[in-house]
C-alpha cells in the first residue's frame, strides 16, 4: 500500500498505483505490485527520503519526508 484516498493522484500515477477498496474497509487505498525497493527508489527521485522504518507483525512500514519547496513539481524529468 502506498497511499490513501487523499493521496496526490499525480504521485500515485507516477508510482503506478491503482486505487482499491478492500472488503470491510470504509476507505480507499492505493496499491502497487512493485517491490518496496522499486517504490522507495522512485520516491527518492521525487525528493522523498526515508526517516524511519519499523515492522508491525509481518508488515514493514516506512516513514518518508520531503522538504517543502516553492516549486511543487516533484516528478523527475
């Protein structure tokens, strides 16, 4: 999972994510088929960096940060 229903659709498109709603959830999420390494590499090209990582059961969670800039064009050329 790479985002929720409030995530930037342009970024989700760049990541190749598809929007889905899992049975029983009252929210939508964006999901990718790529391995985490591929997604993290793409996000790094957009200016994001990993600031922490943890395991929750059998799930890995990465927290990323991107510095604010005047130019909101974050997709790589």
